[in-house]
């Protein structure tokens, strides 16, 4: 009798299928999360309010008082700023990703997924893909707001779109950091706090809001090798938003920002996806 009981309680064996099975399972989970977002629209609305506030505040409060590239022109700062705001928005989505996964763990939803014949990694992949879609929608709205306040691009559409691709790649890579945090902490509240604490120094010790050349030497070196800074610099190049007279730092990531952005994002994605999937398996056995 005990043998039968243990057998009945064991998780259902996962069917084979390799990569194809994993992709199908990931898309199912992504669809589930996207449907959930449409049923809770305040999740998307509140996610838009903060970046819009940053755009308006930095544009009208600091514009004209911060020197970039030898000028304090409000228009120059507006264009300089937007790549930083875009990058900050996609990385701050990390906290939401972590909170969502922690909430699923807290409610026992992950245990229910375990009982299904599905790829274990698909649960996290599906969640991060759904977050990527939400981030893309947020960027579209934010770009519209930026155009309203005076942001302009000075390169062709292909370069501009590639800049947004780099932003989404960075956001997707960082969402796996959020996934790892969500699997590590015990509550959604802790995941939100844990997801924001390290993001503030990462985004502010960078070239997102000010010219890194004006920082103290030790902070400037940190900013120049910050993966966040590489994507910001790459977007400024692709958008044509580097102000006249701007001196590009000598650090390799700033001299080759597009390559550096891709390398940093891929490295973060590979490392933290591996750690998150490993943590997921150990947390649900």
C-alpha cells in the first residue's frame, strides 16, 4: 500500500521531445502570463507611470542645467537622456519578473506545473518571454512620450530599430536575474525589494543621465565598464543622439558600444538563465 501511495504522489514523468517540446511548453506558459496581464491591466498601467515620470522630470527639471558634450542646451540633454531612460525602463522590469515568479512559488502554482509532463525550464522561459512582450509595449508608449517632449532621432530607421532590439535584449537578459531572485526569496515583496536595491546603483553609476567624463576617476571607470552603460552608449550612437562636442571615453566598451552591448547581454543571459534553471530544479524537487 505504501508503495502505491508513493507512486501516486510522484510527479508525472516528463515526455520527451527535446527542444521542440521545450519551445511549445514555453509558449504555453508565455500565453498564460500574457492573458493574466490583460486581466490585470493595472500591472501594465503602473509599469508605464514610473518611466513617464522620469522622462518628464529629467527633461523639464534637469534639462538646461546638466552639461553634456560642452553644452547645456535643453534639446541636447533631451536627446542624450532618452537612451538612458529607455535602458532604465527595461532593466527595472527585472523587479516585476522576480515578484511574479516569487508569487507563483508562494501560491504553489509551480508545484502544479511540476505535476504536468512539461519541460521544467519552460516555466521560467515562458514567464520571461511574457515579460519581454510587456517591456516591448512599454517601450513603444515611452518612445511616443519622448517624441512629444522633444526627443528626435538622426539616423535611419534600421539603426533606430536595432537600438530598440539591443534594449530588449538587455531587458530579457536582466529578466533572468529577476527570475533567480524570485526563486531565491520567500515572498513577492522581498523579490520586489531585492530586484530594485542593486538596480539603482547600476543605473545611476553609469552614463545614463550624465556624461561619465564628469565623474570622479574611480566612478568613471565603473561607469565605462558597466554593461548598462554599453547599451546606453550603443543606443545613442544608433539614434544619432550624441551631442556635438561629446568626447567618447577611451574604455573599450565605450569605443565599441554595440559589440560590447551584445556581448554583455548574451553573457548575462547565459549565466543567469543557467543559474535560474538550476535553482528552479533544486527548489521544486
